[in-house]
């Protein structure tokens, strides 16, 4: 069966062998983060919708999970903000009812936790992993470039309300950007917000591949340890210094070969690859990330966004096709 809405299993620092579920069209999000590995947001919205046929997702999941694959997590993630999907609650419920042996996780930017309907749908998940990079409005806006209707105070209150009702685990991701959210003032405000949200874990993360914004750099191990000390070592952990789990080749082999062949012929954006292959945005982003880390491809900014091309010897610079 050809999968369009699930991808993996992939190797995750946080979640082990993770099967991804992508309920959102490529780069539909409430944020336009300066560090996002998927690139610029092309549809910024806070309006929830049924973006893809729910029955297609259900069929793919049932087909894959019925084979009893070895998984550490069934993860709602991908190439946009999953809580924007009106299918989220029903798909989580189906996984819990029909495949209760699997742990369900939701990776979310947390912006829609201000909504009672979103908080209610997430109650069935085993684990919710929201993001909080700053408790200061100015910094929040600089990092996430959010939809105009969003404010960090309201989002933090939404996380607090969710914590009060939720019986699963909350792993709060704090994405570290040196020089932007690393001052003592920023960290003190973050620590206070974390205290009111009361997550089960705080996970410090930073860049592990080039960001759309050149000014965004990865934090050093020294910086991450300093921040961990400030936030509290009893709860905070650094998640991207150790390698991810091995043995996660999953169902991506043929798709990776297809993308490599495509990029050997002409540079392409993520959107180009999605259009030509029919693959999900989350799946494409994962493959490109792995290929770039292995230095099998390179990326560069063009008129239509970030382009990817096969790695060639230095003397044979690839032709950059942007006007198509």
C-alpha cells in the first residue's frame, strides 16, 4: 500500500521509533518560525479545518498498525500544526481504541491550546509535546512570527488549563536560539512559566540543520548546560546531543531513492517534491533532513524558497533552476 498521510518509522531523539501521521497540508501553520526545518509558512491560519479525508488516514493507519510493527510512538506531527486539523481527535481516538498497545504522541506548537475543543481532543493522547521558546511577547513574536490573533500570555494560560485536565504526560520543548532567548531575563521568565504549566519534562532543543534565517545558529553544549542549570536540572534535559535510536529504516527506502534521483536531475523545493511524488510534507522534510546531514544533498535560498540539489564535486557546481 502506498502511504500518503503516514511516514516512517523514523529515528527520533525523543520518541525512539516513531511512526509519523501528517494531517495538514505542507506548511499550514499558525506560526512562521525563524528556525523551522520545513521552511517558510505558506498558509498561516488559526482556523481549524478538515484538510484531508479522515477515512484515508484511518485506512492507512489500520493497514500499517495491523501488522504489529515495532514502534515506540505513533506521532501526530508532519509539515504543519496538527491541532489545526478537525480530524485530530477522531484519529487519536481510533488509535487508542483499536491499537491500545501503542503510545500516541502529539507534537504541537501549543498555540491552539487556548481553545477548549483542542484541549478536549488532546485528552485521549498519551503524550503531548508543546513548544515554549519565550514567555516574553516581543521575543515570542520575533521567533515565531505568529498569526496576529495569538499572544504568548494566552498560550501559556491555555497550557496551564490543559495541564489541570490532562492525565497524560506533557513534555515541554524549549527551542534555544543563542542571542535571542538566552538572556538571564528570558530564562527567568521561562522558568516562571514552566512552574505554572508544570510539565512532566522540559526538553532543551536547538538547531541540528541549517535554518531558513541565517542569523539563527545552534546553541553550544556549554550554552545548553548553562540554560539547563538556570531552568532546573531536576526537570530539564538536553535532547539533541546523543544520536537517535538505530534501526529505523522503516518504509522510507524507496522514497529516499526517488528523491535522490529527482534531485540529481534538477534542484527542487519541498513543494516541488510533494507535487511530483504525492508524498506527505512531513515525509519529504524528514528525508531531506537525513540526506542533508549525510551531505548527499545541499540546500540554498532561491526566488521561490529553499532549493535542494544533489551534492556534486566543488568544481561542478549544480545549475540552479529557480524560474519554473
